[in-house]
């Protein structure tokens, strides 16, 4: 069956990995969130791989500790934040955030991170006053509101990443009221405005981010965003050298979303029209960017 009959145009996209084991989450036309697995070959992505059901058109965020603990976030038909959780030995279950009852804007994006290799979670969404709100969970002991990151464009996408263990860092990206993509940073003692600010020339541009390493020259951040003429492009940070334009530039269907997973092989997921609405993987290697897999399941 063609992906076009099952996977939503501008599907929500999220991805996590452990070593060469990959999970990609994509949304179906009925609001179902499907899991696609890579275990030496691609599988899943079918109706029986639906892990949760959100509102039609829901954004999707995922974060994990290896693949032993996976958390997937989305928006329900009641416009509240939802969580579906996987723990090794337990399987999938409805996460505590789903019962917390946090209202978000109907057009909110969502993003999430585990912190410091521990069961400490942060989720970011847009609320009714169009600011970006943080939600906090420490060691599974319930959810509470965290910091507010300020005003944003209504309907902005949100992308978040974190790194470090003893010294923890968070970066959150969204589109500001002036349409610039902006960076908010947290390094352990309060939020500040980061060094990245640019115009993608696209309203409600797609955003996806990944990072690796810890500090100095070993730290890498890659932000993927929707550019004019239906392209996904890249902003890059390596160590202390500042932001620069990366080499990723791929055509997409109009308004495709984007997700990425980090080195050792950097991979990017988007919709470029292959098999209608299938998700396509690109991978970074010694010869630059190549097509890793043309059409993820259910294609």
C-alpha cells in the first residue's frame, strides 16, 4: 500500500537511536503515531505499529536514554499535552504527563529532552498567550511548569537538544514574533538568549535539531530548518567556532517537517515526495550527504 494513503502530508516527525538501532515516529492520516524501527533493516510503520493517537496533525517529539527508556510527546484532541512511554521490560504505556492536564495552544509545536543521562525530562510547548512554556519531570515524580521562554510566533515549530552529565546544557529553538529563528540557552543557572538568530524567510518554518559531544571541539550542534522554495537547510556549530551554514540542502514537499539523530552517523528525516508522503532518510558520510533510505515504512 502506498504511504500516501496512510502517512499524513507534513507528518509529525521524531527520531531517536542507540548505536545503529533507530526509531522514527511519524503520524498517520487518522492521528495515529506510528513507530518505524531499524534493526539491520527497516520495519514497522504500519497500522499495528501505532503506539498512540493524537489530534489529526499533531506534532510529535521523542527523547530517549538509549532505547531502554523512550518518551514520545504529542497533542491530544483536547489540546492537552500527552506522553507515551516505553521502558525495557515493561513496554509501552500512557505516561504521567497525559494526566497532568496541561493546556497548550491548538497550533502548538512540541519538543522534549532527557537531561544528563538521567530520568530528568523537559518538554516545551506553546501556550495560549503564544509564549513557549517548559514542563519539568524529575525521576518520574510528577510534572510541573518550569520556566517560560518568552513570546514566539503563533504556531512556531519548537526544537530542543541537550548535552552534558555533570554540567548540563539545553538549547531550544523557535521562531520569534519577528519571524527570526532564535535560540534560548540554559547552562545550569537560568535561561538566556543564545547566539543564533536568522530569518528562514518561511512563516512557521520546520525545525529539527540534534547534538553530540560535551564541550570544546568535541561539541556539535546541527539545526535543520525550512528555507524558501521548499528546501530543508542546515545551521551548524562545532566547538567554539560560532554558527555557520552547513552543507545539507534538500528539496521537500511543501512544509515538510524534519527530524535528525546525531553522530556517529548523522541522519536526517523529511518528506520529499517519494511514494507520495513517505519519509526519506539522508545520511552524512565520507562523501558528504547521501540518500540513506528512500522511503521508510509503510512505503
